[in-house]
C-alpha cells in the first residue's frame, strides 16, 4: 500500500513538472513571437516614414539661400537653407496647414533671411526663425515677433520669474550682446491683435502701439534702446 502511494505521488509530481515546463516553453515562444512582431512593426513604420520623406522631392519654391520640396499631394514639405558659402545651416519638414514663407532683409553688413512659420488659428499664431546667411548664424524661433531691424527683434513673452507679460527687444542671434525687457500692464489684446511696431532712428528706438489694462486702452510709445 505504501509503495503504491509513493508511485502515485511520484507520477503526480512528474505530471506537474512536465506541465510547468510546457507552459514555460509556450510562454517563451509567445514572448519571442510578440517581440518579433514588435520589431517587425517598428521596422515597417520606419521604412514607411523613410519612404514618405523620400517622396517629398518635387521642387516647390526656391531662392538664393533656400529651396522647398513637396510631395505629389502637396501635403508635406521639406526645406533646406544655405549660407552664402553654400554651407547648409538648417532644414526641416512641415505639413500644408498654416503657411510657410521665406523673405530677405538686406542691411549694410549682412543679409537676413526670415522663415515665417504660420500655424493658422484664431487669433493667428506664428513663429519666425532668422538666418544670417552672410555669417552662417541661425536664430531660435520667436513667437509672434512684432518688428525686426538688422540683428534686433521685438516680441512679447512671459517673464520667467514674475510670470508677467513683457516686451523683449534683443539681438536675435546673440542675446548676450543685447537684451532688454520692457514691463507694462499689458492687456491680453497684444496676443489677440497685432501690435504695430517699427524700429526708428537707425535701430536706436522702437515705436510701438499696444494695449494696457484694465480697459484695453491703446497706447503708442517710443522706447529708447540705448
């Protein structure tokens, strides 16, 4: 009787061990299949992305220092920017929503190419990036700039410490060379409407019209930058 009981226990243990090994093998195979599927999907996605980018090859627009290509549907675009020494200094992709355009400002010492990067919406939103194609410098993107002159750009932003809106005038390429913040009780209308502004006196002053709280009063001010 005891021998029979030992045999039963032994057979039961053997069945459990076999089952566990089988489940482990199945799990490993399932995991391997899952991982292979993931890798395959990533490879497929990457391949599709590469093929899509490669299809953006139809000439769309060009200038002395830039070129833009589009796909057949005119839905995706790719641009390249060079300096005057044929060195590539920037490139990027964008889709058809909003609007993109290049324009040039000539000064006595340099040529500034501007990329106007529009997003549409109401109120409209846009950013601008500037290129000193004479010296190969590239600025960051500035949100809704109101005026530029040579290396200077004026725009509204939030002060990092106070969180209040300020008007900033800075060197677009080297803010350490010139950076000035103007604090006023600016109304939210400066983000809803476009402020008329221009640099005057050879960049020594900024003339700007803006709105202030509490009644959205319109104010025109000449700001001395020296």
